[in-house]
C-alpha cells in the first residue's frame, strides 16, 4: 500500500497556509530599501495630442522626485519588434510615454515619482496636462461595414476553417430554421490584486522586477529588448499572483514605467495602478455574433453558419478563436464560419478567461437552444442527436472525448428528466418562475515546451524548480504532488519553486496548458533524478537493486524497490547517506510529442445545467443551481480542479447577468471603471454548484494524460443561464448581460 | 474639433504644499508602533507601506471590494476608507494577528480545508470579515452568511468554499457560550 501516491487526490494547497496568513508575497509587497513611489496620470481624452505638461508645478513640491512623460523619456529601442511580447497580436504595440499622441482614453501620459505613495498620488492629481482633442470612434455598431479579416499574428490564433457543403441551400430547404444576432459588451478581467511592480535597484544598472505577470520570461525578454539590458541584469520574479485571467499575459505599461523610473533614477521604485486604471490595458472585446442554423425533420443539424465581429485597437489586430468551435462541437455537413475585427479608438483587447470560446459558446449555445425549440426537441436530446464523433474542422478523430458521458451524468445529477419543455411551465412554491437551461463547449488541450530542475539533499528533501506561475490555479500544489509521487516522497519533503527568471524556463501561465506543460517537465525531471538515485543505490554494498533497470523499479514510501518484489527495497535516505553526496541534481524538459499528436484532435469538453428563478414582479434573476460536467482528461487534484470549475461557473454567471464595461461614446471612455459599477458576482449571488469530472484516459495529449481545466469550465455557463431565463420567462434575450430591464 | 481639457483640479500657478508628518501611535496585533506619517495616510497604506504588514490587501482603495478588511476593536472595517491617525488608542487586528502558518486560526484552517480561495489575494480580507461576522453574532444560516460576506469580492469565485469554511467555524463557535 503506497502512501506517496498523490496524483488525483484532493490534496489541500501547499501554499494555503501562506495565503491565509497574509505571508504570501505579491508583486507590490516586497520590502525594498530606499523605495520611491510612482503614480500614473491617465488621459481623459480618447484621441488627440498632448500639447503641454506642466511638470514644473509639481516638481516644485518637496519630495516629488521626477515627472516622466514623452518630453523626457530617454531614447529607447526604436523598432516595433523590440516591443513585441510573446503573445502580442499583429500590429504595432503600444509604447507608453513614447510621443504626444493619445490613442485611447486612460492612456498613461505621465508617471509621477515621489518619496512616498501619498505624495506621488497628490502630485499626480495636481499635474496639469493640456490636450488637443480629435474626434474619436469607440462604437462597434457604427463600424459593422468596416470589419476585416485579420491575418495570423498572435500565437494560437487560427483563422476559421474553409466552408464545407452548401450551408445556404441546406438552410433554405430545411424544415426547422433560426437566425439571430447575439451581442455582449466589453468585459474586464479585474483580478483582485492591482497591477503592481516593485523594481529593486541592485546598483550598476542591475534590477530585479517583482511584477504582477503570468509570465516572468515574457516580461524579461520585453524589458531586456526595450531597455537594452542583459538578461542577468534583469531578473523578473512573481511568486504569487492575485489573479490573472489573462490580464497578465502581456507585459503591462506598469512594469515598463516602473523599470523606466528605476533605471533613470538609479533607485528602487514601486508602482501600483488604481482599480480605475485596470480598465485601461485590455479586455474581452465587445462582440457581435450572427448565427444561422437549420435542422432536418429527424433533429439532425442541416446547416450551421456562425459569423463574429469584434473590436480591436487602431494599432494592433487582436484576434481570438470565436467561431471555429462551432465547426467541431456538433456533427454538421454544411458549415460556414466567418470572423472579422474592426478598429476603434480603444486599447487593444486582451485574452480573458477562455478567450473566443467563452464568447463563441454564447452565440452557438443559445442558437442551439432556439433551434431545439423550433424543432420541438428537448435541448439535451437535440445535442445528443448531433454528437460529433470526429472533429470535422480538421477531419481527425478526437484523442479522447467523453462529452456524451458528461451529458448523461450531468443530466442525472441535475434531474433534467423532470423538466417540462414549455417556457413558463415551471414554478416554485413561492410562485417564482423556474427555468432550466443547458450550454457547453470545447477547448484546446495543448502542451508547451517547459523545463525543470530537481535536487535532493542527504536529508531526503527534494526541491523542484521551474519558472512557471501561480495565479490561483494550484501550480504549487499539483507540481509538488507530481514530484512527490514520482520520487515516492512524503509531500512535506518536497518544495516547488516557481515564478523567477533564475529558474528553468516555463511557458506563460495561460491557455490551460500549465498542468500539461510544466507537469510533464517536472515528471521527466524527477524521473531523471530517480535514475541517478538508482545508480547510487546500485553502488551500495549488497544492493538488492544491483541488476535493476530504471523500468524495473518504483519509488514509493521513501524507498526504491523492485516492481516485481516490493521486499527488494532500499531506503532513499540510506542511499543518499551511503553515497556521500550532499546533493544530487537533475534537469530535464518536456516538449509535446508532435508526431503522435498531429493525427488527433486534442480537446476538453463540458456541459452546464443551470436553474434560474425569476421573480416576475421585480424581474430579478437568481441562479439557484448549476451542474457543470467536465471531461478534461486526468484530474491531478480533485480539490483545486473543482475550485477552478466552481470559479469558472461564477465567471459564467457574471458574464450572463452582470458583467459589462459600458462605453460612453461621447467621451470614448468606460464609465463604470470601478468595482462598485462593474458588477461581478458576490457571495449572495452564488448558490449550489456541483462539479462533475468525467475522467478520460488519454495517453496522446501528454504523458500525464491531463488536458487542463482553467477555461473549459466557463464554456456554456452564460448560455445555459440565458437559456434558463428563456425557459422560465419565454423571453429570449440575445444581448448579454441579461438584466432586469431586458425582461420587462 | 479642438478643446483643451486638463487632468487636474488644480488651477494654474502654485500648488498647496503637502501636509507635514507627525507621530501616530497604533496598536496592531497587540504591539505598539509609532509611525512618522502625514495625516492623510490611510490605515491600509500605513499597514502595507510603513509597517510592511502586507497581509492586508489593496484591491480598489475605494471600499468596494473588501480586500483591506481589518478588525478595529473587534469590528470589521475597510482600512482603505479610514485614516491611520483616526485609530490611535484602538485595538487593530490584521490577518497577521489571527494566526501564523505554523499555528493557524480556526478560520484560516477552515479556509485551507475547504479550498476557500485560489489566488489568495482577497483571502485575508475574507477571513477578517468572517471573524467580524462571528463577533457580530448575526449570521447563522447559509443565506445570512452569504449576505453578510458579500462585501468581500472574490474574483476567483471561491464563494462556495468560503461559505462552507465560515459555516463550519460559525457552527462550532455556536456550541460554545458567547462571550
């Protein structure tokens, strides 16, 4: 019986005690000597030019150190490519304080640096900046005709596959048809932690930037290219991130400004943005979707068209995969998918949890509900009749797909068979309307190149290093589990360190690929260390493992033992002591096995069942019950994985009922750029949520068989809620969020 | 179209000098501290920037998110909405005063057990708020706990875990006579 098998167990977070006691250190919290404080001044106009900055007035205040603006920024890298980070879209990246031009509202126009935070904030509030304003355009509705098909540019973007069959003709001839437009506004990530950077000046042009980022390596290469720093002189650290959700994928202007100030002043600098400024550097784009679906008499899909248009900035072509999923989630021979973007005077949108798919699943899954009603079919039955056994976009089999099991298990858990189909046909004891709806989705299972290093000391303590990120997904915990299990050590004997450019390189924390990518690297590295330990064990006198090959032994309960005979074992700590080594090290990396993978479509799936209760007199909507059934390969930690999906459901409820960043087009400015007016769900909004994992065995995606769960859980939630609102009220709301006024 | 908006409320010319600093005596987690700070320093910034007690978090600086919740004489407040100088002579408890990684407070242990957080940034505020809620003695049902914990936003969406963690401790505490 093994006690060191941790993978799959609901292990509590190893970083839990640090987080609940306030000892976990976030970017803006590092205590650094002789610290100066920065405060950003943001543009009140959306387009135009800065004509004058009255820096002298605030520089006269005792304790104000400097005002940085385009007027005094030193010569930096010239070409766009130096400003391109690893996930930059096509175009020309924004450069803060580069020139007098204003490209979007809330653009940073100056950085005030002072001896303390209060003074920097005060001085920033006094800084007079004069502008020459030009006419701006921030309304996507007026730019419908100006949409264009973007080129490739951003990593991970796939233009829609070519059309198949004859969707127009099939639609005309089909007995059941629907067409409609679906809309959601801009949404902002709003992680709880404000974007912040503490730059420690180490003297001699050397810095350490403690930065809020989902990728320390991405930030390092950005800074070194712009400021001409050597990698060794520019260390980037992020040990804990107070939520990212995509907001920290690209290096933000906060890190640029803080490093600029530190290098110029030769002094440590801390810069923390305000909550309002967190609405200035990327968002889920305002998206319009047009769906045109038809079904045959037997309920099979006859035709499917899905076209999307969303905003981007004037300087970059932000892209995400909105419509592609619709060509692979259901079986359909006649499909046409279209995707365009249009330029506005806004900042470039930015990947936000399940980018593209969260939006696309709103359009597709509400449209599927509409067509199910047209065809007189239960929405779940309708999906079962159109189950895709193969990815028709790529014409490949799925490496694994247990979506049908998700449908069945989710329905059973939710009690879907108790549903009556007609809208307004269910009420609770208090007379409130009850609605039940479903929605689901599909997300990529990907693996990125990743490296790790492991060392074990004579006392049996293992340390594993990889420059990955921890933004709440549970990276510390699952990597510790993998390492402990691979080398058969108690979890307490294992320390995993991450978030530092001095550690082996890991990919950005995003795309749901960390478990697959870093996890596989950790596994490989621990196995490499295991082989070294086996060799040492074989040098021991009378070693029972003398003739064993690596595949003949296993590491369990602090021992190396023969698989064939567990009694033939040596204690790991004895091996280390007998070897005389104080430390044994190994490093390794992991790459996706492309040869194996390219024959398959690699995806995770889910289906969400939602119950809403609507008070018809008040129009209030409460999501009272949700079941989210997810098929995402192997689950490494039931506890943290469940939390990820619970959080995704909360996000979906927010998207369905609350979240929208409202643009005042007169000013070209978001008007609800704070937590009081940009509504996210709070505790009172959240009721029963059940998470079901339908496990899939999959040895194609990666050696761990893990597909990632950070994003798939959000898919279909918003649609399920909107569909439930229709079922409850008979009102089909096609522009999210569904708010009271839309039900009246 | 030409206009000349400006950022600032200040008029052209001279700007008012910042206020002078002075000693502010605070009792935090049972320890006395004397800070030399300007009176416009919030309690939150005093804790984070001057005392390096960074367990108390800044999420909005406007009393909208609850991340900065601390206990003052046992009552939960948003430390971003109050000045440090207003709390001389009061008993301030921050997350650091509730427990340590080696010796967790029952709420901290319950939060770990129920996985009542992900990124951990709102967590100290949630825990201080939960302690305040227990002190208030109001919340007994699940709906009451949800309602009274709704001033603390969790963007990771760990509300199910937070409810279960708080409920577990509330239930345990209710078995003991109230002080």
